């Protein structure tokens, strides 16, 4: 990996962190993936000409080009996103769309691949994008192993609302499971019985079960339950009631949701929301008492 800047040498980020040493473009060899980071100045139209020239030259040599957060403004300014789908941080999506009407901006996705151009949403979405690139290059198992090591979600199917998915949630692009898992993640509350998923994958129930065990190292029922639990936890943090969360996540009843949350998370839906809605309130309570806070539902 190489850090590149228009003139080389150390670079100070907007946060004050010094990066480097960077190299000038002349010192680079072949480029597989060019990644353009974001900056607070980019949505305001302050795009340095030297930076544009650098990215333009490097993009012409790269096998693929990606941006993180507001780095999409650089790619759009160079016309690399014209006629393509793209995303950026939700706060700046409207500005990207207004300034570059030829770009098909999608403000509610984590990352987008359009040909050999990749764009991602907020800063941490760059990790999601990196996992997707690893999956493209080395397959879903490698990406899944890295996600587990980082304690990361392998794929978040929702949008900027930060819906998560199971760590084991990615099947190979050409696998019969791909359409099945994407359907579950898109609508966890729908009918995802073994027979329904088998028909969608056009394989027998026995073959579907074998595929889940081989590719995702779990069973269909456990995978669906995990996807529903991931959706349920986000709905709880979004402020929905336990009843509404149970219905919209696919668990159906409050009791089923409570049973799954207790078994997998060791808590109750109400406790989960209270603990994670505000880290500040939990931390301050711990500081006052010297012990973790227990919140009864």
C-alpha cells in the first residue's frame, strides 16, 4: 500500500493527524485500487486543482477506483461517476446530487459498485467497502474471517440507518444462496421458511441446508433468526416499541423476540435499548456508582 499526495512528503489531515511519508505519483508502480479519502472542504466546492490532476492521472492507471465519504466529490468532479450510481455521507448526498446532476446519487446505501468505480458512505463505511473489495478479490470466506477478527458486520444491507447483518451473512456471488440471503436481509419479516427459501434458490430443502452449512457454517433457521435479530436491535435503537419491533423484524410476537434476545444477547429488548441508546448516560452512571448499571425492563 502507498500513500500518495500531489507533492509527496508528510500530509496533515483536517483532524490534525500527520500522515506520511507520502510519495508523489512518479514514484508509484502499477496501481490495483486507488482510494480517494474525504475532506470537509470537498462538499463546499474547495477541490484543489493539484489534487484533481493527481487523481485523474492515477485513475487512468488503476484497475479500479474507490472513494470514502466525501471523496466521491473528487470522482464526480472528474466525471468518473457520470451516468453511474454513487453514494456519499448522507449529510452531503443532496449537495453531490445538486452539483453533479449526471451522477445517480443513492443517499441510503452503505457503498455502491458501478463498473470499476466504488463509492462509500460515511467514514466507517470505508471498512464495509474494504470488506467488499476483499470479497471480490479473495472470496466471501476471507472477507468473513476478516470481519470476525475486526468484530465487524460483514455486510449491512440497509442504508445510512445502519442496519446490520449476521457476521456469516455473505454467500458467493454465483451461489444459489446469494438471492436467498439478500431477500431475507431486504425483508426479514417476510415468509422465510425452509420451503420458501428452497423454492427461491431452486434447490431442494436438503440441498439448501447443505449449502448453508458449507458456505455460511450455519443452518437456514439460525441464519434467518440472526438476520431478524440484527434488524430487531436496530429497530429498538431507532425507538420502536417491543411489539412493533417484533412485528417488523419477523419475530411476530413480543415473547418470541424476548426469548431470542435473552438467548443470544443475555438481556431483554428494553434493557438492550436502554444500554445502547446513549453511551454517555451509561458511562456517567458507571462513573457515579463505580459499577455497570443494570436497567430493569
